[in-house]
C-alpha cells in the first residue's frame, strides 16, 4: 500500500516520461486490486489531463479496473481525455461518453459530456473527429439538453461531418476551402541535340571527358598528317616535355595515359619496334604514300580483313643473358622505373645509362657488385664504374602502351582502349590516316552518315586505310535505321572500309541484342540468385548481373564489345563510365547493362544517365533499372530524366515502376517518401501519363504490408496516385487499392484509397468524409 501511494504521489508531482518510467514499471509490478484502484479514483482522475502519456494511460486503465464510475467522474474523465492530443487517449475518453449515454434519454451530466464531444470535434485527428460525430448522432437523445453546446462546436468539424451533425443539433458547418484546381502542363518538346564542337588541341587538360577527348584525338590526327612540326611545338608547350605517365606500367587503362604517349611520341619519338617474328595473315593496310587499292565498288571484302585487330607489337627479342642475370635485370628495372614514377622525374631519368641528361646511377648499384659479382655485371651489360650501356641499358626506357587483359575492364572500356592503341601504333609505324572516321557530329555521340562517307573518301583519295577499331566505332555511331543514299555513295568509293560501311548503312547496322538482369545476393559464403532462391529476409549484399546476347557480326572489335559480361570486370573501368553512352549512342540498352555492376554502389552519375536518356535504341530492363535507381535515390535530376524521356516517347514507365518496387523490397537503402516526391515533381512537369503507368506497377509496393497500419507515407503515395489518375483520366482497378477502399476505414489513408478506387471505376472523386459505423480502424493489409 505504501509503495502504491508513493507511486501516485510521485506521479502527481509531475515530470516527463523518462523520469517517471521507473515508477510506471513499479506500479505495474504492484498490480493493484480493483478495490485498491477504486479507493484511489480521485488521484487517477487528477492524472488524466496533464500527466505524460504512459502515466495517463496507466491511470485510465486503473479507472476501468476499479469498476463503474460515478456519472460525475465519468464526465470529468471524458473531458480530460478528449482534451489530450494523443489520439489513443482521446478515443478512450469518447468510449466513456458512449458508454455513459447508452440507453439514456436525458443525462444529468449531458452538458459535461457534450462539452467533451465538442472538444473532440476540434481534435487534430480525423479519426477522433469522426468518432465524436458518430457518438453525437447515435446518442442524440441523451445529449439533447446540451444540444446548443454541440451546435456551437459544429464549425470545428470537417465539412462533410459538420453537415450531418448540424442537421441534428443545428449550427452551421464550416465550408472547406477547395484547393485550386491544378492543370498539369503539356510535356515539353524534346530538345534537339547540339552540333559537336570543333576539334582542338587546346583541351588537353580535360581529355578525360569524352567530348574533349574526342576533340583532342581528332585534332591530333589531323595535325599529325598535315603539320607534324607545328604539332610537335604545340605539344611540347602543353606537356612541358615531361610525360611521367609513359613509364613502365603493366597495362594502360586511362585515356590520359594514351594521350600522354601520343604526345611523347611526337615530341620525343621512339623508334618503331620490329615486327612480330610471325607474319600477320591479314593484309597490311595501305600506307599513306601508296595509291588507292584497285578495289571496285562491287568488291565485298570479308569484314574481318577490315576490322582485324593488330596484335600487340613487341620489341626485338633480346639475347638471353642467363637466368639469374635476366632476373636481376628485371628486378632492377622495375625498382628504378617505380622510383622514377614516384618521384615524378623526367622520362630520361628512367634511363639507367644516364643518357639524355639523366643521372648516372651506377653508384646506386656499385655496393652490390662485390657480393653479386659477375652475374650482376652481366645483367647490367657492363662495368658499374661508368655509365651503363648496351642492350640492357634501357631498363628505364619509356615503355610502350599495353592493353589490359579483357577480363580486367568492362567491354566498352576495352573497346575504347583498342581505338587509342591503334592510333598510337599507326603513329609509330607512319600509317596514320589523315582523319579519324568516328569523331561525332552531334553531342549525343551520333555521326552523320554523309560525313562518314566524306571521311572515307578522303582516306581513299590518299590511299590511307582507316584504322579498324576507328571504323567500327564510326559504324556504331551512325543513327539507327537504313541509309540507302549514303550506302550508295560509300559503295562508289571503292575501298574495303567504304564497302564495309556501305553494307552497314544499307542493312541498318547492329541488331539490338537481348538484355536481361539477374539479381544475386550472398547467403553466407554462397552466391544465390533471387529467381532461383528467394531469401527469407532482405539481404545486405546484392549484386546485379547483366546478361547480353547478341548475334555475331563477324567483326572482331564489335563482337568483343558484345561479348558475355563477366562479374568482376568493371572495377578498373569507373574512370571511363562517362564515355560509354557516346560509344553506343544508338544502343543505350547495352551501355545501361554495363552500368549495372556500379548502379547500387557507388552509383552512376545523373549526367551519364542523362546521356543515355538522350541516346537512341530500345530502353529495356537494364535502362529501366538505371532510371529506377535515380528515382529511388531521389537524385536532383531524377524527375527531369523521367520528363525528358517521356517527352521523347521512349520512357519504359511500367518497367521503371517494377524496378523501383524491387529496389524497395530487396535493398535496405531506399525510402518511400523521397520516391513519391520525385514522381509528384515529374507529374507536375507534364509527365503525368507516364507517371501513372509507372505507378500501376509501383503502387502495390507503396501500400502497407499485411498487418501493418497505414502511415503518412502510405497516404501520400495513394493521394499522389489519385491525383495523377484524375489528370490522366485513368481507368481500371488496382486490386490492392480496391481491398483497402472497400474495407470501410475512416482514416485519411482509407479515404485516399476510396477516392482512387472511385476514380478508376467511375472517373470521379470518392465521396469525401464518409462516416462508417465500424468500431475500430481496420488493420491495414487485409488484401
């Protein structure tokens, strides 16, 4: 008893929920009997109006446990509870009013009970307001003596509820302000692509961007053919004579590496390496000095001969100096080249013989001469006392560029590097054509067929064979479809490359490959596929596997680009993701498939996705998933991307909705409310029809899960859907929404579902403010 009274005294002294938490728990453990609770009714009543929520709930429970309250106590408790902001407590007070007035025709405390209802009329919760209005109508006989109190409170109710109560007690219902009708604007006209800027060497500091990189390469090749000396002076001034990136590396994966190598070859040329010991079975391309090949316009050379990829050139074979000597030399070369790169020395510093002004480094190795003796001397090709010389003296010489293995970089990355590699090799061999074929004519990466024909004719006029990878890239940049006029012009040129282009132009180019996305996740140490083994709970580590099936073209470079994607081939390619849309501007689905391994983490930049949106070609599952990630992340440009593609008529809206739903269900990183904001923004910019198609696949995932109560974000999603459906004039039920609309709820969520349901059935808004007779708000998710 003393502990119980002590708890009550502590409650009455006041405090917040945290400070009173111990005493609430102690009170629960004491578990008062009904007699003990009834003896303390006054104390519990005093706690109802102002005590923290947990304490007030405890007090209400004890009042019920203590048995029937006196009418005066019931009226006092009801007035205190309906004053509370918490819906749960206010509804508890309304139950007291309803129970007290059951069967009565004139209650002695009608004024107090009516005042409690009047307080509930102005509650912030629509559920509380609806319950209060329903009780007033059901218990009108008992509350009649205080009808004026209710009439005066009618304006506090929403219009639909106020009209019903005013019809029984009098008063004037408040007229709700109707929101200004919103008329969504039409979709903007698609923006026309801009002309590609002129080639120039003045962008050498930004050649990592695809536009400036293409401009630099085009200007470099043109100047190399027409003004080699002027090109040398320009590059010497830009690069300062130092090209640290052209030192020994296992493979070259950055565009800047190749740009530096091209500049170094012009300003500080290396001799052309000896050819491979085994002859190339393919015919060598004609040199710039040779006349045009006597191939007729009707000639039909094998594509492989035009697109054949030259094998990597190698230097003249060095004489074996013995296993130990060769090993030591290789180790010293690697160590010295690494030091040169680390210290940022001039390339000549990499020459261990001290030539071209480089320091002699024999003193570094001289202490090793004693212990190693002859083998070291043999490996270095001479005595350490003076400058090194001989075949092995080039330990630190500038190495020749090498391509990474095909399984280390993404296929578009390797395709680009092959083009850079062949330019470098042609420069060293003196077979560089006067113009690059693949330089775009539009900022989307597309190439005008007529311009391609002009460039082919220019090469043929001087007897220069276009570079195979450059020709392949030029063909991929052609607009979609057949171009018979350009095909005829190309066929009349008479060169093998022009004949290949003529067939491509006449036949419509590359056929669209089949693409697919497979989701996988880690189950312990096992990699599983979602479509084979759905996880019991949402996994943490997810991978996306692109599947691409393309018909062989017979062209090596193109078939390599369209090869099966391997899982781990993208980690070295991130620096060139911005180039990829320009490589395949007419086949964005291929690029989107190659973006997938990066799409969840760390993500693909919105500007790259914008380039895909401006490209051509079918937008399938891969493109939809790329867009879905932009929407799910609520990227600032996400709504603009949807509007951009909707304006062009190529937004895969339904598939985007399905992919956003998968992201919400399978990944833990995305929230629902930002997605709704993005979609609302896109709809209000004119893409409401596309947004509605998207929502038909996404909306079921935005509703409460089975057994879950509706929250604000669920109501916002259905409200947006109802608005967009009205703008688009949508018809056709959504079963998940229909289940909620017919369940008879009274919440804002239930009303939003009813409105959407009525719109889809009849093309009109649902009746607002419906008053249902059910006792409790149904649990959401009853589908």
